[in-house]
C-alpha cells in the first residue's frame, strides 16, 4: 500500500513535548505511525524558521524530531509564495498570518495529501479548508486535506 504524504505543521512539534495538552497523546501516536512507515512525512523551512524562536533546549528537541522521524524538509519556492498571496488576497488567511498560508501552499505545490496541525485559528478551520481548497482547484492543484492528529491516528479499536 502506498504511503500517504503528510505535512507536519509547527504546532505538532510543540504538542509532541507538551504532555499537558489534550492532543499530546495523538501527536506522539502520529509520529509513531510515521516511524512505522504508515506515512511519508514532510515539513518545511517555514516550520524550522518558526521553531528557531523557541528556547534553545526546546528548539533542539523539536528540531531533533525531524531527524529522528526522517521528516523531509521542503524548501520555499515562488509558486508556494504566489499561492499563499492568493490565500491572503481572497480572505482565506489574514495578512499578518501569511506564514500559515505558506504551510498550506507548500504542501499543495508539493502534492501532499494532508496537512496535520493544531492551529485552529487559521489552518484547521472550516473557512480556511473551504477557501484554500477552492483556490487550489482554480489554480490547477487539488484541495489538500487539513486535519488535526486526533482525526488521523489509528484508534486501538480500528
């Protein structure tokens, strides 16, 4: 069976280490499923740039996940920037949170199937899913599924 290609957004690197967060267990389980070969995982330099602002200890732990789980880091490109600008101009993403649009755009232009995030303000949101999906299709791409880890990981009863 072909592995699904997923994009790991910045929030998951935080949730992995924050044991007090509701989604911590599902986030760790998602990384375990990546390690088990269920998914081919990607992130981007947009994420690594955001991780750089964390304290040194936390940053090193979060960056270590990229190596530990063999997550491919995608480089920025002009097409992703163009698509993110369209998301902003069409009201899918607020201008001051353009980086959230860049996460969706980089996953889109690299033909990934899912974006996994805990950012419910600007990414895992009905309006964002609908508008970015429509914009993607109008620009010759497919709509990328935007989900949180609880929607993705296998339940022990599955």
